[in-house]
């Protein structure tokens, strides 16, 4: 199964990507996670990416496309993968088409998680993430253990640098301008399936399951 996930920041893409990766036993490729791990270990890529991420802007394509291309060409992606956070621009989508063509592969489905802006802003304020294993939480909808402890690995969860309100607003603007046109891009080739992202994670998960069920 080869899946692309679309959705605004905070739409719950990452949470659903983990589910889909488990169901189909396919690698979860998150460009955001790749950048964050590079930032953490202070690589050249991390230093450059941080400047954009902290402002709520997209990391330039010349830093992004090769990373995804290299990752998709690793052997564990042969049977499938789930792309979370890529493509984010029409140019990236066109580049992805080229990469897949060379691999002799095709996207099976583009899953679009739809959430209203007002809901996203409320959600982001409560989002916490585990700096060690990447698991994401919400203080009300999906809380970590007592004392802000990650259920998965025991680390203390934190608020992401780019989840501050000003940055969230910029990320939303960036999404509407640069990423939303991908909905039409994938609609045209009949790959798009849209589900409503609700605050109840289990409900969203069951919608996602149903949407992928026929595939
Ligand atoms: P979210 O979807 O919640 O905004 P991500 O973890 O997917 O968070 O991405 C965090 C940041 O990393 C983005 O705001 C952007 O700056 C950068 N980023 C991630 N993926 C890409 C991409 N495909 N192209 C450009 N920048 C990206
Ligand atoms: Zn953890």
C-alpha cells in the first residue's frame, strides 16, 4: 500500500500515519520528523531547516526533495510506505511523480484529513510531543501519563517550538497558500479520499479505516 497523507498542521496526520503504518506494516515517512531529528543532532540540514520551521515557513524544495527520494529508494519502501508531510507543494508533488515513475511505483491513495482552522488553533495549543520517540499527545483529547510522561517511552513530553500561536497562524497561512492546491491536484487523478478529522481520535481512526477499507 502506498499512501500520501494530506492535511493542515494539527489535523492529526501524524497520529493516523502511525495507525496506517501499523495496519499495513509499511514505513512511516515524515519529513517533519526527519527535519526535527536533524535539528536535534545539529546537522547542516537541521541548522538550515530550523530557520524556516521556526518561522512557520516551508523548508526549500532543494533541501527536501533529495531526502524523500533517498528514503523512498531504500528497500523497505518496495512494498509500500506512508508519506506524512510530503508533498507540500505542487512542485513537490510533481517531483514525487517522477521519483515513483523511476521506481515503477504508483500511489494507491491520497488521504486528506479535513479540519477547520478554528479547531486547529485550539488543538495546537494543547499539543505535546515526546522528544525521544515522537509520539504525539493532546492535554485534553489524548493526554500523556500523569506528570507529562510519554506512555511509550517514559520521557517527559514537551511543546514543539513551532506550536506557539504566532507560528501556528503562519503555518496555517502557508498550508492554505502552498499545500491546499494539492487537493485539486490529486482529485484530478482520482486518488483523493477525504475524511473529517474529529477531536475524538478513535472516531477519526475508524473513518480512516473505512476510507482505506475499499483499497
Ligand atoms: P505539521 O504538519 O504539524 O505542520 P510537520 O511535522 O509535518 O508538522 O512539519 C513541521 C515543519 O517542517 C513544517 O512547518 C515545515 O516547516 C517543515 N516541513 C515538513 N515537511 C516539509 C516539506 N515537505 N516541505 C517543506 N517543509 C516541510
Ligand atoms: Zn516517547
